């Protein structure tokens, strides 16, 4: 087990920009996190806004765990749980610059373009073969490996994508100029 380099017990919108540039792998497949979105139970766009349920229970802690959910009944999406246990918050992994296991990702995704392998939360889930069984797993245990960014980076922020509530919160964070984002920042 590796020790986390981030304090996941902090608020999600504070932890989220720290993840940009971090390396994340599932069974050795992955790359550099280039885009994330923070969610907190205090705002209505979060899965935890209405309180704990069987679907979102892992979002209420402990921090530093995975929250895996099915999006639109199609793709498994991955979040990193934040905030003190009992407070529902997390960070959706929106995009990764693939660096390890590209051929395996291409097979899983059925695409050749490196830019399309992990540019969106559903694509990340498919490329890294995220499954619901990972829900609640510690980010410091296998099959996960999370490593710090190699150098300081230019992180930008803006509105989250695909929500209609709490749009005033600029809790989407990304690596400035990355061609691997799910959508460019304005």
C-alpha cells in the first residue's frame, strides 16, 4: 500500500486542483490526470445533495476511497471521495492523458486515437476498465496507484459540464492547453 500525497479529508474543491498532473493507474493502465470536477453535498449538482443512499454511500467516507457509479446506464464513472467521513463529497475524474497501456485501452475502447481514449468520464471508465466492484476501494490499494505530479502545472478552472444546477461554481479543473481534455476551457 502506498501513502496518499493528498489530504483527501479536505473539501473536494480544494483537493481537485491538486490532482491535475497526478498519475493514476488501474492495474498498471492509465496516465496523467488532466481534468476533474469537484462535487459537495452542499450543492444540488452532487449525487449526495439528498443525503446518503445505497447508490452513493461510499461518497460519505472514509475519504481517499473510490466512488463508482453508472452514468446513463452505460459507463462506469470514477470519483475520489473527499471531506471528513460523514460528509458526502468527491471528485469526478473527467480526463486522463494516457501514458501506460495504450494498446489495451485501444482494445477496450475500440478506437485508435490517443486523444479519444480517456477524454471524458465514461471513456476513462472504459479505458481503465473501471467496474462497480471497485466502489469503496482505497485509492492506496491495488488495483489503484496514485502518484504525485512531476512538476508544478498551470491549472485552469471553469463551470462543470452537463449540469443545470450550481452552475455558478467553477469547480471543473484542468491542465491548461491539454489536448486530452473532454472539452476545452473558455
